């Protein structure tokens, strides 16, 4: 394999050099030009070891939250980065069972182990949390939790702790985006302001059309309102353009915009017949920087093409340019066909194996067995059908719990049920699996009860529908 890669590299180098000879121009390569990129190059090609964090404890846990504000019905995403020294073992499954009350864990994803420069490893765990819809606005805290570890080198055990994080539930959240941030004078920019807010929050829409986008001008304006669950989604769409800039300003941006709103259920009524007084509140959008191409004309870079091409003899062009390119392309094609076939076959095999192990494939197989099931068949045939359905059901439940076929078939019914419960499966699915597998065990290892078998088969069908409805496959 190394030999083939070396030949690939050699052929590619020959083709590149030959192509440069074919299109050679007098470009003044002997001159030295400085355009301020040397410092950036030194930074980008610097010592990568300086980017690797240094840790003092055997295990450290760092938490990063994408947004510290949330509204009703929106999931909360936060990332936990675990860094540990070599020789330290950590049971990562403990991350699935931590208590983050009052937040509920919707999903936990544990990433692959990454390796630094032979000093320490790190792992990224992502959490998706939710808070009950009836929770009041205010500050909520994701509590700290600890994970046990064992230092094999120093023969010590301990626990690594996280820090608590404060989040705030607010009545309104803003999101802004533009279709592009590099434009020419006269181009149009599509600016979109999206607001998710509680139903009792009222936006003062009449002010939104008169906002000042200076130096940009508003060409078109549109409002779209939708309801998403217990929230309302209000989208303000602006068509902006820029034609001139005041003064000698070097940087330009779509300015921060004020959004005025009031809470309908917090209106304060004056006594003695006075008018209703409602407290108006304000929240601002982030400013978005925009680059205007005309500013780049201040940089005077000489054009190399105006110096004219260098003329080469046709014989030299063919021998040193075209001929090596042809030979290089032929070698790459000959060597590449075999390698392409080999990798294509490996990829196809891996995809087929992954599809075969997916819960959907096992669910389809289980539905076929249920469709051909005949409760009036002879005892031996009936028992054989029950064994097939029982085996397919166990494999399907194992696929839902991410357990291989060979491993799940070695589990007892009790262990399968306990595994499903530990994976936070719905209680209805766990109970149905327990009842069905128990009836099948009685039939396989005991007497035939046709009524019980029909009941179990129907419950298997309901289990498939319930798992599909809940999005488990």
C-alpha cells in the first residue's frame, strides 16, 4: 500500500510540474513581495503542541453551553468535554445516568475517544435537555455531578466534578441571519429576524418597519407569523441594499436593532378610571458585519499577466510537458482502477452489514413472521413459528438497545427487560416486551396455549407500532 501511495505522489508531482511548464509565463518569480501574510503563515504553521490543554488532575470535565437563554418547548444543548491522562480509566456509561434536575435528559451522545500527543486523551459528550412547559420564567441551574475514575499508574481512585451552570428561561428569543455578508455596492441582502416568544408576549410590529439600518436602505419588508406548540414564531424579512457610505468609515455592519414588546398578562391598571398602563420592554439583536468589495480596490497589486508569456519551442513543450502528463495519467488510471474496486467492495459490504443490523430491518422481518403466523397449525409447526418470532423479537429489541445479535440471543428474558429499562425506553414498551417474552418462554419450554400465543403475537404487533410511533426506528 505504501508503495502505491508513493507512486501516486510521484505521478501527481510530475503532472503538476509538467502543467506549469506548458503554461509557463514570465511572472517575475525572482522578485520578493510582502503583502503581510508572513505573520499569518507563521501562526498557522506554528507549534501545534501549544494548542493542547494542560491538565493537573487525572480527569477534568469542562462544560460548554451554546446559549444560556431558552424559551418554552426549546431543547437545551450543552457539551461536556472530558480530558484524562494516560493510565486513567473512566466508566463513560455513568454519564448516561447523572441527575440534572430540574432538567430532564432527552438524549445523551458519547463521542469517540480522541488522542493528543501521547500525554492525554479527550472525549466529547453531548446532552439534550428539556424543562417542563409549565415552568415559570427565571434562572435555573444545571447542577454539578461527578464521575468516578481509577488511576492505574498511581493505584488511586477518585471522582471528577463538573461546575454548575445557570440558565435563564425568558419569554422571547431572537435569531438573525443574512444570505451573504460579502457584497458589492447596489447588491441586495436578505436579512431575516426570527423571534420565538410566548403567546402572552406581544411584539410592537408597527415599529419594526421603521427601523434604521443606516448605512443600508430597506427595499422591501415582510412579516410571517406561525404557531409552534406553545410558542409563536414571528419572522421579519428585510431586503437591504447599500449605495453610498458617509465619511471615511472603514468597517460596516448591519446595526443592532431594538425589538419592543410587552407582556399581556403583566399589564398594570391605574385606579379611578385612568388609562391602562403597560410596561414596554426592549431586547436588541446582534450586529452583523458586512464586507463591501469596493473597499478592496485600495490595495494596489500588480498584475503578473501584463508582462506577457514566455515562448517555448514546441518540441520542448511536448517532451517536457505533454508527454509526462500522458504517462502520469495512464499510470494513475491503471493503479487507481484496482484500488477503487477494492475500496468500493469494502464500503458496499460495510453498508450492507450496517443496514442488516438496523432496527428497521429486524422490524420488517418480524412483521413478515407475524403476517404468515397461523394459530391453527399443528403443534410442532406452531411451536416452530413461536420460536422464530421469539428469536426475531429478541434481536429487534437488542437492535433498539444497540446490542449485537449474538449477544442479545444469549440474554435471559429478565436481562433483556433490565437492559431496555436501563436505556430509558418507554415504560409501555418495556412492559409489553416483558409480557410477550414471558408467554413465549412458557410455550417454548412448556405447554401450548393457543389463546396466550395469539395474545402475545398481537402484543408484538402493538409493540412494533408503539416503537415506530415514538421514533425508535
